[in-house]
């Protein structure tokens, strides 16, 4: 998709982090951007800040895990702009216990609902509209490097599913001769607030599994700041992938060795082992 000026982009999880990075980048490219998020106050302030910078933005509160919310989001977008050209199924959360079987059913319901069903809802609602429009259009699903590597626990399970679903949709679009294209975004560490995902955990999922011992919130904040890439950089990489109609969007090439390690173990019939993170 080459001509992006004035085109309409919808981004879920756009109030902060990677979603906001994409929103800023798309607005900078002259697109009209629909920011959607479950976190109302953050959505309001991000919308105001982007508008103050001259962006054409529309904001819609929606919980991507709720099918009706995503349908209402689409109705609002079509009422406002009459079309949709780019959809970023980006909202996501992180949870999970170690060992993984100690995670509760509420942990599973929440993370599957947002990370996987959010993408399913977005695709089911928006892709038929894009196909019907019969114009260039593009979906970007945010998975993770955890969707390509060994051992990502509940989070990795949802992101592996997003990679697989995105590959399927790509094949279906190409084989069916439909115009929309799709990409799967697989970032490594990005400087966002994902380590505070619990802020958006709905009260209907109260049963939290034992928290894995690891980083404190302060340590996580420091690590994400120090080692994470800026969300805006990811936004630029996504924009370029849309222009090039490139499916796999890997923001951290240094993980290539880890992907090869996993593939080699699968082909050699070896049991999975972990390589240390890049730079460790
Ligand atoms: N930060 C990283 O290192 C990293 C790495 C790989 C993949 N990701 C993925 O990137 C995506 C964005 O995460 P981020 O890192 O920017 O984190 P973030 O927490 O900064 O942003 C996520 C956004 O999603 C929103 N959100 C949460 N639940 C929602 C729901 N049910 N409906 C709608 N919106 C909801 C949040 O309010 C927030 O604005 C996620 O899918 C995440 O899994 C992040």
C-alpha cells in the first residue's frame, strides 16, 4: 500500500506504548488516525496531545476482548470517515505464572481474550469491510518475538497463535485474489508500560496466579527504558512494512540467531533449550 495520505488507520491499544508510536508515525505521514483503547483517561490525553501536534485523530473507547465493542468501533469509524484502510490489532497484555500450570483460568481468560481474541475480533469485523471497499488496505497484527521463540509461557502461547493466524490470513488473501494485505509485527523489548499490564485487568478476572519472582516494577521500568527501543521507531518500521507490503516485521534482528536455534532444534529432533538473550 503506497498511497497513505488522508487514508484512515485504526489502532487498538493506541493510548500509549507501541500503539501510540504507530499513531504518531501514521499522523506524520498524513493519515487520519482512529485511536482506540480500553484506558479512557490515557486515551483522552493522548488524543489531545496528538491533536495539539496537528494530527487528524478520532478516539473510540473499546475493549478488544469484547466482540460488540469492536463492532461499535467499526461503526464509529465508518460513520466518521466512511472507510478504513489500515487496521493495527495492537492491544495486548502480559501475565502468567511460573510454572505455567499454576496460572489461573482467569489469567488464561484475560490474556487469551485480549491478545488472541482481540485480533480475531478486529479481523472478523474490519477485513470484510476492507474487502468490500476493493481498495488497497492493510492489517498489522502485533505479535511478539515471543511468538517465534521457545518458552514464552501464556504470553508466548497467545503470540504464537497470532503469528499463525496472521500467516493463515495472508495466504487466504493472496490465494483469494483479495486486495488487502497483512503483516505480523514481532518486536523484542520496546520501551512501554507493558510490565504494568495489570492496570487494565478487568474485575471479572479476579483470580491472579502466583506472580513469578523476577523484576520489581522499578527494575522493569529501568530495564525497559535502558534496553527497549522507542515506540516511535517501531511505528516507523511498521509504516515502511505497510508501504512495502512486507509480512514479517522484526524490529530486533539480533534475535535471528535465536530463531535459527529453535528451527535447528525442531529439524534435528532435539529437545528445546534457551539461548541467552542477545547481548547478555
Ligand atoms: N513492549 C514490548 O517490549 C513488547 C514486545 C513485543 C510485543 N509487544 C506487544 O505490543 C503491543 C502493545 O503493547 P505495549 O508494549 O505498547 O504495552 P502498553 O501497555 O504500553 O500498551 C498497550 C495498550 O493496550 C491497551 N489495552 C490493554 N488491554 C486492552 C483491551 N482489552 N482493549 C483495548 N486496549 C487495551 C492499554 O491500555 C495500552 O494503552 C501488545 O500486543 C504487546 O504484547 C510489546
